[in-house]
C-alpha cells in the first residue's frame, strides 16, 4: 500500500514538473514573439476602446497639391488616425494632468512643452477639458523619404472648459487653425511641431427656421404601438400595424406624430442599417397617411460627457442626413425631458451638450425646425434663442396652464409654442384612490384643447393606446406609478375607444 502511494506521488511530481516547464517555455515564446513583433500601441493606451470608438470628430481633407512626394492613400489614413489619436491623448492628459500616453504621439521637444504646461496646471489646481468637433486639414509637404509631413488644419472647431479646484471657471466654443509637422518614428506618426496660426471668434447663427406657416394648427399625439410601448423599432416591428394606426390617427383629424429614437438601440455612433430601414418605413407610412413626424432623438441617453460628444454628433449626423429631405419630416426634437437630468448630471453640462447638438443638427439640416421637449414650462426658457419652437410637457391642472404659458412667453421672444405632451390617466383603481375615470379624462381633454385653441398653441397628446406592459426602466416597479401610466391612452387595451377619443375626433375635424 505504501509502495503504491509512493509511485502515485512520484507520478504527480513528474507531471507537475513537466507542466511547469511547459508553461515557462510557452511564456518565453510569447514574450519572444511580442518583442519581435513590436508592442501594440493601441492596447498599451487602450485606444481600441478609447480613441477608435470615442474620438470621432468630423474630419474632411481639403484638396491639395503638396510639394515633394505624392501622398499614398493608406499613408494619409495612417496620418489621420495618429493625428486624431494625438488630440485624444492630449485631451485626456489635460483633463487629468497626467502625461501618460503623450510619449507615443509627440516627439521629445513637444513632450517637454506639454509636460511643462501639465505641471503648471497641477500646481495651480487647474484642469482643461476639451474636445474638437471638426477638422479641415490641407497637406502642404510630404518628404521624399516618406517620413515627414506638414499640413495646415484649418477651422478646427473645439469646445473647451477650464476648471479649478472642482469649479468651472470658463467655457467657450472656439475656431482655430494650426500648422502641424509630423514625423514617422517606429511605424507611428508623431507630432514634432504644432503652431496656432489663426484664431477666429466663434459666431453661432441663431437665425430661426420659420417651419410650417400654420404651426399653431399642428395637432396630434405621441406614438407607440399598443403592443410595443417604448420599443417601436424592436424585433416586433410591424409595418401593417403602424400603417393602420397612422390611418386611424389621420381619420381623427390629427396631422402630427411624435416618435422616439432610442440612442443605444439604434447603435450609438455607428447607427445600424436595420434601424434606419425601419425608420424609413415609418417615414414612408406617415407620408402615405398625410401626417408629419416630429422626431425625438437620444431617447434613454444620459451621459453628456465632453469625451462622448463626438459619438453623439455622428449618431445625429447619420439620422438627420438620412431624412432631412423626406416629405413627412416636421422637425427635430433633440431630447425628451433633458432637464430631469440637471440634478444628476449638472445643469451646465446638460445645457452645453444640448446647445452644441442644436448647432450640429442645424449644420446638417438648416431647413427644418429644431426643438427640445422640456418636462415643464419652468424649464422651457432654456436655450430659447437657439430653438425654433419652444416645446414642453403639461400634466397639471387645466387652471394652471394659461398663467404658466404667459410667464414663459415673456421670456422666449415670441417664439411659437408647442405642448409636446399632455394627458391624464383614466385609471380608477386602488393606486389612484379610485379617483380617475374615462369621463374625467374626456373632461380634461375638453378643457385643455379649448385653452390650446384660445392661446394659438399646437399640441400632441399622450397617447393613442393604453399599454398593458410598460418597461421597468421607464417608470420603475412601484405599482402606484405603473398602474396609472398604463391608462393614458384614448383607446383601451380591449380596443374600445374612450370618450376622450370621441372628443378629440369631433374637435379635430372642425
């Protein structure tokens, strides 16, 4: 028995010895391959998930006839890639006062200058947060040995914030031009010289788009299918259902629908072709039914961080450029109720993102009105000068509408007003103290629509259908919130029209 145990122990020791040596040899081989192939700079700086995905400013090379060697297309792409990465790494460094990563994108002399500035900022407790928004480089020189380039990056649009001891001291949008010299070292293009050659005062146009002449006559509702609330473009997307609903809405005498584009579901910066095709179907069906679409972007988005701006710009650019000429388009609603993020994200941060997004969308589509769907009249004076339509939501007592509207109008320079959500639940169960009813809902609609007409305000109700299933992420799990939210529709979950539906149909056809 003892002899058998000894043999077992010897066998285990031998196997362990062989295993350890195999692991050592494998490790040495991996190191040898790594050392002979060169370290992957993207993995060192995590740039595959950083610059490659997050830093996406608009870049357009202007036509050039450079001195020296003709430029190869692949080389130009490599220069562009490393140039944008240099901006990303520098922005990260100045936001954290940490020089990590600068060595890979700047030559010795440039690193000395940058590290000197970082040290000064650290001493003063200052940080600089920045992102560039657009670049227009023009190649001037490419050396015969293919290792040096000189170009001018013209009209570089950027947004900058200066912080000290946790407090924002200054924020500004700037346009600058730079002369850049880059050297090819170790297979990567590094900045050797970077000089500002021109600085322009930033002027953002605040000219309003007039939009539909009869904007006060716009009337409609927010739309989700009965079976797919908050998921219009999901796996259960059904063109026939949407077509039937749009025709039903048109027969009611309504002419406008507000739809929502979920940012993450649509693919964020890289918008999914499948989602664009579904959105086109919705646009085409709206045109067939003679209703206009107010498209609310960035649903369920809540970051607003400066380093995320480029990604959201590319998202908006793709969608807006795809549908800016569609006959069913009424306008663009930047985001639903962004003021609800003021507390968690910071009001200044949210407003800065919104203001820049208004500018970005107007660059792509200068012909359609832009608005923001604020949660209440109290927030609707924000960015009024930049917006074409002032829209907000109203779920309060009808008696409070006229005074709050009057107060808002004194602050918004005669801009047209739209109530982009209003309504009341017909739920009458335990969680509403048995207080609601379909008759009360109809009475509410009667009072509100009467005031809208009196005040020349366009309106969109919430919503066409009652919803049996509401996503938890929309209203949470609390039953006293979920139960009423299921019953805001003008059509019950059983398909029966409520009295409020009959009222809307009667008044809208006048």
